[in-house]
């Protein structure tokens, strides 16, 4: 019907004052995330969620001119390299060209959760690996900017500063607005605000030492405006809101919006509208930190502390990872940092991913321990049977078997009650693949049977590889034994000689005839054959 209202549209109309030509600009920065699920599995396989990644790349490629600050997951880049998916890796590099890469750990972490369990070094190591992966695989510099988690505290800020952070992006609901609730560790409470901080100017977050770190507060209101099914309406509303900000606010302003999940078509239209405005512009996020700082009425920089929030308990998770670290460190001391160790280290690094549960992490750490056990199962002492020592000091012949395809370093510990080891009872031995003869100098304290207990471990004694009891028979006499034997032999010889002499003398006496009164001539008596007169 002619004249009937079929639809209505309510929008903002901004009419700037023609005389007002000295308006300060509003500069916009945008952040986005390119992240997929964890690709590295406990069994060392790598499964890249290609469909999810392709969707992310399609979206990023639709915004070639927008100066984005990207959260790119370094573990995804490593997974593409490991699976030789160089086409997607090149595609990602091309899409990220001209964008800023934000500082990231290798896998997403709950930094505060790990810090509270005493695992700050694990966090720092993750950031080193993440930065190296981004720089190497995308051939780009990494901006020292981080996005703070929901449970980040002032102590987290200090940790991230140690990881290389020079600026932070903060959620608006994380900023402390009540000065009475501020941590007393703050060095200067006069700069803290008691009302909501201005989110269109850089502020400062304070670490646990009271040292400020530049920060920008994310503008979720603008993101909500853009996240509308009606793309054209959403873009015009966002442009109008920004124009109002230009007209109403004094001084230069900086707005940061997270565009994750927003239709690229709405962003493209917003970019066109902004290009037509003299006082609006999209710029790199890092450039926004150079904007005029928010200040208190006294002119001091506005500082905010992060409200403490519940942090997940990662104590059991930390124990699992520490045990895995110890096993891997011991194994690395045996075989060196080579192709055998690197995949296992990757599994442990992947186990820190914040998306995993404690049971998930246990599967990762168990996989590392089981692999080390299998690899060291065939590093053993070969059974030599009973060993006979014919001399007091001799070389004990042992054989160690290395079933690994690479040389390994082991420690051999020897214990015995009746034997001593002149060269020491602990030996560090490098074993080539296969059989390795090892001579151990031993000294017998006494003749007879003895037993040597031999234990084979990693160089740090953490991994027990094998142990064995070696029976020893010593036929050699010690110095005291020889002396006692000589004395005993001397006594035996003397006794034998004396016995022989006595025996001969006795035999000599027994060979003389006995005296017979009937025949023996006695002086004055009758001779033989004489007859006595009557």
C-alpha cells in the first residue's frame, strides 16, 4: 500500500562543527588469533586439524590490508613443519606478511597457574621456544607484546616481563577500580585510579615489584557492535561510534579491538568507512603504545593492578612434568641432545598445553617414560659367569651391551666385601653400539669366594639400567697368608726332620744283640763250655 511503513532504521547522525578543525585523531588497532587444537600427540605422532586451519587462513587472507596483531600458535607451525605440510606453512607465512606477531609461548599456557607451582622456568622456556618458532618458520620479527590471561596477577606481569614482554593487552574487567583493594606491594598508590580507567588511552599495569608495564585495555563494546548478522549495519554503527568519540573526546585516543569471530566483510566495510574519515585510522597495535597516556587529575600516569581471580590447581600436573623432565634429562645425559631426545622433549612441552586435563598430561608423561624404558632396556651387563683370579691384583673382564644405534654414556658402580678396586669403584664408560669389553682393576684381600655387585645407571644415577652379582674365586694368597703358610711349612719341615732323626736313632738302638748270661763271659767266671766243679 502506498505510504505504508515497511521498515525503520535508527542510526547515529554526527554533525561536526565546521569551525572545529583541530580535532584529535582516534587510532584503531586490531588483534586476531590464528590457533588450532593441539597437534602433537603422546605417541609422537602429529595430527594437524587442517580443516580448522584452512578456515582460519581463509579468514586471514580476506583481510590483506588490515594491520593486524596476530596471535599465531607456534606449536601449529612446528606441526606443519614436522608433517612436511610446506604448502600450508607458506600460505600462513604469506597471510601473516605485514602483520605483527605477538609474543607467544609454544603452546597456550596458564602462566599464573604454573608460576604458583614453582614452574616459572617452564613458562620462560615455553616463551623462548615459541619466539624461536615464530621467527624461524615465519621469517618475521616478534613484537614484545602479550595478552594477559583472566587469572593474571602482578606476579604474572613480572614473569612475563622476564619472558620478554614490553607491553600488555588487558581485558577491561581485569583492571582494579577500587584503590582500597590494591596489592600493598605497589610502590606508589597515588597513581592508582578509584574509578574505571579510560580505555581509550594507554595505561600501566604493575608487577609484583611495583614496576609499571605499558598496557592497552581491549574495547569489547566495539567488537560487540561489529559482531552482528547485518554486516552493513554493524560496520556503519561502529564507524558512527568512533566518529562520536572523535567529536566528544579531547586529545589523541587509542582503541584496540579483538576481531576474532567477526565477519571479514564487516571489517572490510568498516575499513572503507574509516578511510573516508580524516580523524580515524587503523594502525599497528604496537604504534598505539606511543599515544598519550591516561593520567590522574594530578598528572601522574594511571596505573592499574590486576584483580586476583581463582587459579586452577596445577600441583599434580607440575609433579608429572617434573618427573618426566628428570627422566628425559637422565636419558639426554646418556645419548646427548640428538634425534632420540628432541621428539620426547616436544611431547613434554606439548603436555603443558592449557587445554589438557591432569589425566591428559599423565598420558603424555607416561609415554615419555615408557619410551625411555624401552630404549634403555637393552643396555645391560652381559653375564660372564664365575671369574677366577689367579693373582692378588688382576683385571676383571666385564662386558657391557649397548643395544642403541648411537653411543651412550653410562656409570658403572661396583661393590664387594673381599675385594677392593684400586682405580675406584665408580666408572663412567662410553659404550659403542654392540658389545663393549671393560677391564676393572681388582685386588683380593683374601683367597676364597667373593661376590661383586655391579650396577649400571645413567651418568646422573637417576635411571637404573641393570644390576648383576658376579661370583669371584680368588686362588691367590695375600702377603699375610704367604707368611703364615711359610711359617706353617717351616714348622712342618722341622717336625718332619726331627721325626726322621728320632726314628733312625730308634732303629739303630734296636739293631744291637741283647746280653745272655749263659753265654756272656763275665770276668772271673767260667768260660764257654766250662763246667763247674762239684
